[in-house]
C-alpha cells in the first residue's frame, strides 16, 4: 500500500496531542477524573462553545453515543435516526445495551441526511397507541453524515425544532465534527446548541487523538449525572483519566482540531475534483468534508487497489468506493492517489 | 503533599510503556484490534503463561471483570466473591450491567480472603430451589486481595477445585496481579491456570500502564467470542487499539511488570517493618504486597497528613489508614514517610 | 353498540373452558406448575402435534413471544419479522426487554406476509461486519398475519428453510393459530414443525380462553430450560398454574379450539362476501380467517359506527376498518352488521 | 395426604371469587384493563385504604414486587430488604431483571424482621463513594414476614421513617397482607401509608384468588406511569383483564379477604397452642398469623409425614417444619394435624 485512504480510524495520533500526553506524565494525579486536566474540561469546552457546558470524557464514540442516548431515553423509548447512522449500523447495539432495550427507529433521506419529511414519517411510525408502543424520546443526527455530507445549521435547526416540538431530546453524533465545522466555516455553537442540539458526541479520535471523545451537554445538566453513572457501570471511568482529558485539551487548544480537519478536507477536495473530471468514475455523493464516495467499475477498483491505493468498498456494493482523508494524509499521499486515478482513465 | 501513598491509580505511566506508545505512533494501522500490536497479544501472553491463551485488551479493570463474568454467567446466575471484592464494592454494578441482572453473592473471610469454609457457606446460600433461585455460575477471587494480602497457589487451587466441582467457572481479578507474582516469586501460570483459574483480569494500569488491562482466557476459548461481543456493545473496541496493545506488550516485555512490582513491594515492606516496630501504630493485615493497612489513632493520622503524607482512610473507619506503594514510589518518598512516622512515635 | 367487531381480545371465555376452571377448583394442588393439569400439557400437545413437544404455559401472547425469542437470541442477535408484526408494533419492546437489547429487523411484504425476497433483503441488511453489527439469530412469522391473511404450509416451509440455511431459529406467533388451522384445514403439524417451525406461541386467549397461551417447543428442548428461567424472572410462573393449564387442556380437547375458530371464520366469510358485493366498500386484503379489513370512506365508517356497529380503524388510516369475528360472535351479530352495511349502500 | 399444610399457594380459589369470575363472563368487554371491572379498582381500593390510591392489577406477587421496585430504583440503585425476603430468595432475580441490574442489599434481624439497627447497618454498607457504589434507593419490608411474624404499625413507621430520611422509597411485600391485617386487627391504612409505606404488593392469590395481586401506589402517582410501562413490557397487560380485576374486587368486597384470613389465622393459632404444650416440638418463631414454624426431630417429622400430614421443611434444615394454614383449611384438617401431633408425643 503506497497510500492509505481506508479510514481515519487508521491514522496515528497528531504530534501535539501525543506531546500533551507525554507532558501529563509527571508525578501522581488524582484518579477517576478528579485530576487537573479533567477538571479543566468544562471550562475549556464552555469557551469553545460559547456557553456553559458539562463534558464527560470517554474513550470511544460508541460509548459517547450510547451513554448520551441512554441518559435521555427510557427502556421503552425510541431514538430516531437515519438508516445509515453509525448507532444503527455499526455499534452492535451499544445504544440498546446502555439503554436497556430502547429501540432505534430509522428514517430515510438522500446522501445520509434526514429531511423534515422523512423524520416526520419515521416519527409518525414510531408513535403509537399508548403503552403498546415505544414512546419517541430522542433524535440523533450525524455530522458529517455517513455519506460524507453535511447538514447546514439551518437544516439542523429545522430537524431539532421538529424534535423539540414532539418532546424529543436531541443528539448529534459528531464523530467527524471537526471536519464539519472546518468545512462549513461556522462556529461550533452554530452546529449545536444554537441549532437546538442538546448533546454532542464530540469526536476526536478520528481527527488526531488516540482514544478520546467528549460527550458535551448543552443545558439539562441533570442528564450529566445519569451519564456519569452509565460511564462508571460501563467501565469507562478511567483511573488515570488525565491522559484522556489531556488529549481533549490539546486537541481543541489553538484550533488544532480545525487545522487538522482543514488539512484532511483539503486533500479530499483535491481528489473529489479529480473524480469529477474523470471520464468514468463519478462522485456518488457531494464530497463536502473528508470522505469521498466514488461509483466506478469493479475492475477499475481492483486495478486501483493493485496500484497500491488503500480504500474500502461499501458492504455489498463492490462498485462503490470510499476514500477517507485523515489529519495525517499528506499531499504526497493524495498525489499518489491522483496519479493512480489518472492512470486508469 | 510531600509523598503520595493514596493509590497506585494515581501513579504516572512507566517510561518504557509510554515510549512504546510513542513508538507505535508511526503511520497508519488497521483499526479495531486488527493492528500488528494487537495481533501479537495472544502469542506474547501465551509465552508468558506457558499455555495457549486468548487475550482481550481492555482499558479498565472494571470492564475486564464485568466482561469476564458476563461471558460465563447467565442473567439468572450468581457470582461468588469475597464481601470486600472490588466487583461488589467499587464497580457500581458493572458486572450486573454486563451480566443483565446477574447477582453477586458474597462470602466472608479474614484479611480479604475467602476460605474453603466461607466459600462453601456462600455457595450453599446461593444455591436453592430450582428456578426460584439464582444458579451459582462463577467464582471470582481477587489477587492481591483488597486487604493487600495474597492467596498462595495452593489456596487458589483449593477454592477453584471446589468451584469446579460445583460446576462454576473461575475468574481471578488481578488488578494487582504483578505485585502478587512478584511477592510470591512464582510463575504466572502457578497462580492461574495451574491452580484452576479459567479467566484472568490481568491488571496493568495500576502498575505502570496508562489504561490497559488484558482479559486472559485459559481454555474455553468460545467464551472469548462472547467477550468480544460484550466489548463491542460496551463501547470498548477502540478504533486505535494499537496504543492499548502496545502498552500491554511493553508491560510484559523483559519482565518490566515484575520489576515495577518488585520495586513497589519492596517499599511497602520497608514501611510495614517500620510500623511493626512502632509503639502505637500496628498492621491491620499482613503486608504481603504493595499495600499496607495501619490501625492507629485518628489524631495520629491527622498529624501524619499534616506532615504532608498522602494516604486514604477506609470508608467509615477513620482509624484505619491505607498506604499504597506504586511502581513510581521512590526511596525518597518512602523515607519521607518513615521519617514522618518516626516523628509521631 | 348492538354488535361488537372491535377485537377478539374483547370476547368472553368459552363455556367449556370456564367449566374446566371451575372443575379444577377442588382441594389443594401442587404449586408452580407441578400440578396434575400442568403435568399433562406435554402429553396433550404432543398428541395434538403428532410429535414430542415441550409446553410452557403462559398468560399472554406477549410473554410467549418474548420468552420464545429471548431463548434463542443473544443480546447482540437480531430477530427478523414483518414490519407489521405484533412483536414489533404492539408489545412495547417486550422482546427487547426479555432479550436484553436484542434487535427486531423488519421486512416488507404485501398483506402482512414476508416473501422469500423480502426476507432475504431484510436478512442481508441485518447481516454485517462481524462484531460491529447485530448477528441474525431468528425468524418470527405471524399466522394469521396482522392483516388477517394466511401463509400456506409451503410458504412457511420456504421461509423457514431460508432461515435454517442462514443459521436462524424459527418462531411462529400463533395468536390466531386456531383460526389459521381451521381455515387451511390442515394438521397443526403441517403449519409448524413439518414446515420447519421450531417454536410456536400457540394462542388461546383470543379464541376462547381467559388468559392462556402455550409456548410450544418442537425439538431443541434445551431452549425450554432457558425459557423456564425467563418465565420465572418475568413473574409468569403462577403459583396456581392449574387454572391456566386447565384452560389449555379444555381448549384443545375434542377439537374445541377448531370448532370455535371455524365459527368465527364462518362469520367473517359471510361479511367478506357482503363487502365484495358492496358498491363502495372493498376488501383491503383477502379475508382468509376471522379478520376482515375494509377500505371505505370516512363518512361511511362514521355512519356505520352511529348505527351501533363496533369496529376499529387502523391507526392513522381512518378509511381502513378492521372487523374481527370471535368465537362468541353470533349469527345475529353478523346479521346486524350485514344489515348496517346494506343500509349504507 | 390426609391434610395439606404445605403452602397457601396450593389452596383453591374461594367460592365468591370464582363466582365473580363466572359473573364477569358475559358478553364482550374492552381489552387491556379498560373494562368496567378494572376501571373500578382505583375507587374500590381508595375506599379500602381511606386515601386516594392508584392500583395496577397483576397476576403474581413476583411481578408486583419487581415492578414496584423497578419503578423507583435506577439500575445503579440498591433495594434494602431482610436476608430472608422473598424478593431476595425466591424470585430468581425478577427485581434485578425488571430493574436492569439493580442490587438487593440484605440486612439481618430475628424472626424475619429488620430492626432499626440492622437496617441502619445495611444502609451504611450499601452507601458508598459516589459513582463507584450503588445508590440506596428503596426499602422493601415483608408483611407477614417469611417467618410468619408481624411488624407492628409502629415498627413499620420507624423503618419507613429511617428510609425516608435517607431519601429511599418504601415498599411493602404484602403477599400475606390479609393475614397481617386480620391478625393485627387494624386498618389497612395503619400498616401502609399511615406508617410511611408508599407502595404495596397487595397479595390476594394465596388467600383466595386465582392469580391476582394489586400493586397499590399511595401518592407519587407518576410512578404508576412507569409501572404501567413495565407491566406491558413484562407481558402482564392481559387482554382480558376483567377476570383478574373481578377477582380483586370480589376479594375485598364485604371484607371477604379478612374473613378468609381470620379463618386461616385461627387454625394456625390452634396448632401453635398445641405445639406449645407439646413435650418435644417447639415453636421456632412466634406464630402470629397463618404460618407456624416448628423445631422438632427429623424422625418425628418423618413420622408426621407418614401419618399423612403434608408440610415442608426449611431448605437445608430438616428439623424445621413449616405449616401453613390457608383460607381453605378446614377445622377437620386441623384436627387431623392435632391428632397426629398428639400421637407423636
């Protein structure tokens, strides 16, 4: 493999983040998130989001999503999400596990995005006849979506407004939140609480951290108390939490997270442009952040792989390739990809 | 605080372990435990334990314990343990959570240790009348115990033999397993599978790692398949598992773990000897590894604390102090403690 | 209300069943299903089904369905069913509760019936990438379907064959099993084990019992042991089980259940024929058993109701009426309905 | 067996209760507890308890207990109870199941009764260090106790007062509540809400009903909403609830329940007096209601059994016999017992 575009999960840790962990490695520190690093999280993220937030540091996005949703949904409650959502497709039922049998109800929508109509339709289907049915309890959106596309702030606001009108809590799975903010060039607040989002799984592992996510609560801080319990019972309350929190602090310090995301997005844009001008390959979805989905022939993909380019095809669709650009993707990597693409035209 | 003996959870990461993480930070690597480091775990631990094992890397001991127990216990099954066990007292029901309502049944025993009699008594109480009762399913021992004491290999063998005769699976919570092996000067195998232990929560975080434990399966590898599912649903399948696995590999390489544990145990022994010759303070339990429990007067403890010595008293017993010696405890730390002790005699 | 076609759940208890309960009310009897009535269930149902079965008496269909599915599905397993299935739409997550977060995955199909294609499609969607996804574990069919239609034995055999090939257990929700057997004029075995069904929720409450269902296991009797545990933990192991078992015995004795079902089906057929010849109303689905679904205008339904006819409209579809004929529906009831229908033409 | 004192679970249904079920068997009735009988429960029990209550009809005491406790206890919450409590010893984890891994913490006390001291001790042990421990959430008392003894109203008030001061909800497992009220000759209110009890599992099955218990909520009616959800998910929302509710109405009408209980208690008292004057047998506990526990020799018990007397010995204690007098125990039954006892003196 001369260049790897399989997943941003495969990237290493960004140097400033690793350095912060090394720097944290001095002397003893209080255990179980009572260390100085963890104690600074609320303040640092409140500044970043321009509002008073509570932050629960966690090692994985699956844990953050599951704990967020379980903190607002009773076992007989339903969470609405897009049918491609990570919580539905890729977490082996972590939300159902933490939520003691809650149900995920999926809606449709092009390019990985729920629409007001598809959400209303799913909500209607999830609502029912009293105790015989699940009770709709939360909406979970994904930003960037699983198709590499983006919700505009106004789109999020519309969906969260619908959710709120129906009495639902709102959650954003931001596994690639940095790529979204970088691409939309807006304030983090604009994509979250200003648009009606109440809880955010603020992803950091894919974009430069080692194993660190921040579950952010905008208001409703009583949910944080429940989430803390779920974190402990789930085995996610690290004794040496300082190293996890140090990652998160370094990640948002001096806009590191946005610089890393911009770098990834820029490489993705170069590739997307090349695909657009390619005679055969074509973009499956608008390439709006750091992922590019390409529809092409199976033989072409096989030749691309043989040329040393690493990427994944969609499960069950061998003619749909996904190319992910990470914070560590270099210009040389991208040029290798472009050259291989061009050689196949 | 001039010297900190509050908990080995508060220690930093040992340099070789941190260096291994830094070394692992090169280029991309397969996600979700399919990286080269994680793929080496089975082999490395099989060599360490002199038998064919399967290893599930996890970030916390709570996760390791809960997943181990849930992989052998049905929701209507009971796990037998000492009434001081971490799984019973300190995990907020993680075993009950992962085990979907399994029950922990506790037994007594001096100095944190179950005896054949107390185990038999607890087992008798847990067994019952068919479907009306829980069904005894597993025995979980702790080594070192919560009182800083040790089970001899023969003691483990006797209890595991009883358990096996009753059809129970056997688990060892080895949060301080390194301190135990170092203190008993035996092979890791002697304290585990040779003594009838089927699953081990091999602790590493307290003794030099950042957030890393190895759940080790001796035989019954079908349980590993269940445990993998529980790990994923619990949100513990890290995308960048290489950094967790690299810790474990560095930890056991060249006996680092034993050297670190010996260092901690040796400091503890120095302090224990000083307590024994002290006119007022006295050892509550035999100090067999890296923890020393001291019965003294409340005013004496207050003066010790005022002298800058960090330690914890037992919940509800202000005249019982716990002093924990970690891998990073220096001779200077211990000398500060000895001096403060002497000054109060 | 001059005649009630709202639901067979609203019918009284058939006289022979009630008499059996009265007859059982003599002297003391062993508790917890060790009474003489309960002990006869296996034999009586084995004779009925022409094979060796184990029977777990339960008071509700929801309990029977949930316990059946949970006895074959791990928490990370998926149950495939039609999107209209009672287990998905009407049990408030009882399967997810008993199954500790298992997932129901739905397929489509006209008139409430899965097809080989829709089942294959749903199965494909439910299958995934190892531990990241749920693992397909069971197929649950409904007979009669929620649309009042029937699977032919060959259709069940085809679907169960697909399920078995994919390693899935098979379950039939037979809340109206009597109506199905009566309508298809086949042996109970033909619709169950001979067609590959491994577990049956044999419904009796709707068709003449008070609160009694039989969860029948065809083979795989080790599942029965798990189901017994789930029954106890769910609070369904009645102390005075004799009265529940007596219902079931009376229900199947001398073909009472089939006579009751025939009676209901015959009334439904009369009404269906009248709808077919009506100028405006039309059958939404083939009326194959004891339920008739009628598409008509909202004003027409309002007038029908005003005329004293009890029935329900489908949630969210005021122009789709459901008319259910029970074991206690009399010819006079049906004639009232036919007269009211005719008066509105 | 010439006379059966094994358990009040083995008794038949009292005639007026059975007659009420027969009377309810007329025509159709709304399903799922919206029938006329179920709708009367709140009013009837409010009159009985002299306060505004909500009543959830359920078929078993296990379901009532589990649903009550789960409606006030989070998964990380602990329920305090006596170590002999039915919820701990005989329900195979139903509370843990409905409560998603809640924990039962037991206290000691002679003759099956918690004392202020033993409750305080257990509460102290259950309370802990923040998220690392379970959080004490409820107290559950049993009346009559598992030893056939009684709490005086003042004793209940003291324990409930302690519980309330500690922020715990309070529950009474009243499987034999009728025997208690009859024996203490007080108002039902005196043993419940006036003494600080917030939820009552009002048992009826043992004392004359077929399968009927009333979960009674004194205040905190929002818990009823949760309990309704749990009832449905547990599969306990009967379609034909009228027959269950009719039992409960008949049971409390005209003090039937108290007359039945008095009858049972009176027979027990006769036998207890005979034991007291017996040269060898002796009462293990004060015989205060309808159960008599006798300490005697194993050979004597064997001879008693050989004489045709049915009774049970305590699990693991062959020299401790339990004799239960039910609503259907006749004077002849008791005389047979007395004669057999006397023949063995």
